[in-house]
């Protein structure tokens, strides 16, 4: 699939090539699971799928996953 929208807030993945590789890695590891939270590459990944769309919120592993899941992140979708 293709990404519809993305917003990076830091330079962890500075180039489009690195960003797409990171996104592909996350998708490959999460698209067949029923879980909504994962720890990948040292980052907390909170995600939700709806039909054929996948929504991801990614943050530091030191952040609270509830912030992305229910506190104004994916919980509002």
C-alpha cells in the first residue's frame, strides 16, 4: 500500500527513503496482528486498522502508550 499522510516531528528518519523503509518495516510487523500496541526499533507504536486503512502513532518508548491510544491520539478515530 501507499501512505496517505505522514508527519515526522524529528530527524530520526531524515530522508524519504529511510522513512518509507521504517514505515514498511512497521506495517510488515503489525498488519496481521490483533494487538494495538507494539515496541519496535525502540519506539512505542500504537496502531488501529479500519477496513484497508492503518493508522499509526509512534513515539519514544519512554512515553505513555495511553497518550497515543486513548488520550487524544487514536482513541478519537
